[in-house]
C-alpha cells in the first residue's frame, strides 16, 4: 500500500528518501498554501499596472524561447543582460521577467506573473492541477522531451520490459518497496498510484539521477529523456508504459489575470495570434509557377486534379500578360509543405508548369486562431 508521507524521511548526503502517497492530505495542503499566496498578494495584484510574462532565465529553453519570440516580431530587449526584467517594445504596458521555470509556475499561482512560457513537465509538476492555471498554447515546437521511468538493463531487470512486468515482480513488498530516484515529487507518486503500483518509495537528488541504480541508492529512476543516449550509456532502459508525459514548451496563463486584470486578455490574444501564425508557417513554402493554358479556369482544373497541389484552400491563378498584351500563360501560387516540395515541383512540371519559384513562408494568418476560441470557451466567454 502506498504510504502518505511524501517529502518526509531521512536524508543521506544529497539524497532525501520519502514514500509515495495514496492520500489527498499533501495535495490539499499544497492547494491551501497556493490559495493563501493568492490572498496574500491581492493588494499587489490589483495595484500592479504592467502585464508580466515569465520566461526561463537560463539554458537551452531560455535561448529557444527568446528566439521564437523574435521570429514572431516580439524581440525581448534587455538594458543589461544581468537584469531579470526586460521589455518587448511591440507590446505596451508589458514586462518580461526572467525566472527559473518552476518559479514561473509558482508566481503565476501567487499573482506575481500573468503569463509564462515553460515546459509542460514543469507546468504539470509545480502546477499540481491548480484550476487557476491555464494552458494557452500547448505546442510551441521546441523543448521536446518525455518524463519516463528507466530501469537497469542488467540483473533482476534484464528481462523486464514493461511497467506491467515491473509491477508484478515479487521482490516488491511493503517492507522492501521499489525505490525510484526522481526530481518529480508530485508526478512520480501520482503516476505510480494511477498505475496501481503499491509498494514504491521515492528519493530525490541534486545531481544526475542516472548513477543512482549503479550506486545502489535506487532501483529505478524517473527523469526527463530526450534522445535516450544518456540512459543507454549508463546501462539503463525505458520500458513500455513507463512514460509519464510527453513534454514541450507551452504558453500558460493565470485565469484570474486573464479575467480580472485590464489588458491581459487582449495582450494574450496578440501573442497567441503571432505565435500561431508563425508556427503554422514553419516548414511551409510558397511555390509560384507559370503554366500555359486557354483560361484561368482550365489551368485551375488541371492543378486541382492533383490534391497535393491544392495548397491551403486551393491555387491562386492569375493571367500573365505577354509583350503584345496577350495572355498565353497563367501564374499559379500554392502553399506546399517542405517534405512534399520536390515532389510537388516535379508534378507541376508534368502538367505544364515552368519557371517554378520557391520561397519560405514566415506567417500564415487565419481569420481567427482556433486556440483563441478555445481559450474564450475555457474562460466561459
């Protein structure tokens, strides 16, 4: 049976051991603390004038985040690289605060930030299901990784290849539980409970977790995995059913800020529209070709007879006027994914296209972004 003392136990060096929980006391305490934090800052929440966006302060996530914003014409301007506050000139009454990812989530809950960009893993771990936190955009297309359980490739685990097989091992008892090293003290116990693993304890460390099984400190680890190379180099393996979540960068917000603070919803709309238009355009190319034909309709029919040449909504067909003013060719313009570019170019040639021009797309704006409509629905608007 899972015990109810998460985060409490004996500390060995940099390692702290604690038991997984089946009760709701810890989560209830966490929610109460979060609610108290919001009440404590009500004065600051109402008095603060600037809209605040929290961004990761260090590492690859920080670099990729500022690069994405720059590509969306939302360049972050810092007077001094050591300062934790910056601006995005394109957004009025707006501040950027550089924080540790977990602190971004915490400060969204406390009301010190209105928006944030973090990994889904961080958001889920430190948000802990708080209803005030909303995911505005769930797929910013960088920071890809997964939170996975990994076990040794050797010893008693050599023939264990799934979570189900791991759970059925007779070794795990109340007095001798499966020991898992992880930094995810909320998601780890929750995942094990949801999957019916009863005899489990957890330990956490400041350093690399991959060494824990070899040192005898833990039987398995629960950690973020990108390529899996580090696991293999340390004789560890992922198992079927052992992935807690797939993660990437997400745009998140405080529901309270979106509903109550002036300008936050409108600014979120603009950020979301810029993000969606750019992300949708990634990997898309505009293809222009001249095609001989009797009329624009005849040329259009020839193009749309091949579904791969229809673009987003269909081809644009325009007359090309020769030196004598006569129209013998028509220019067609379509949008083509990068992976289909060469195939589409060959197909255009086959149906009479020539002078094919290709250029990358930067933005694709819809009439309205689907995620904006979803956000309004989530807010009950």
